[in-house]
């Protein structure tokens, strides 16, 4: 996945936000089988790992192929969550992949709470 693909992650979520429940949309990017694996993937990305290395590291710990890059898949958007982990704020969302009806998770890093804590308010 190149830098342009990363820049489109927020656009993926914007397109999904406009979709209604049970409405099929096409998305692409890195998805993981569980929310926990997606959070681990995002934490590695926040530390500076590229997507391939982060996905491989998560897959190695999981002992299976959990995180992978999907170019264009048909999904039904699911629930969204905002998660905080070690001072980092993430948005994760579930997607029901069609036609296999398999739930997978995608996410993005919003920022760090440490940036605010370092400033005098």
C-alpha cells in the first residue's frame, strides 16, 4: 500500500458514513479479523511501521492471517468505536464482508493525548 492509499483512509470512512444500515458499499484498505488485532495494527502504525510490516507482526502474534490489504470489497458498514490506548486515540469500525458474511475491522489514528498534555493551557 502506498502513501496515496493511506491518504484515502479518511475518505473511506466518509463514504461509509453516508451509507445507510444494510446498504452495500465498496471499500479498500487494511482490515483485521478482530477489533483487538486492528488496534494492535494501528499501534504499530503509530510507532512508524509500514502497513505490510505491521500486518505481518499482528499475524505472527495471532498465529494466523488476521490482517490483510483488501483492494475493493463489498461490505455492509457496522458499528464504530473510538478507542484510547497508551495516549493514542483511534477510530475503529466493523464491516460485514459480502458474500461470506465475515466481520472484519478497519481503523485510523486520530492523534495523541500527549500533544495536548505537553501544552500549557
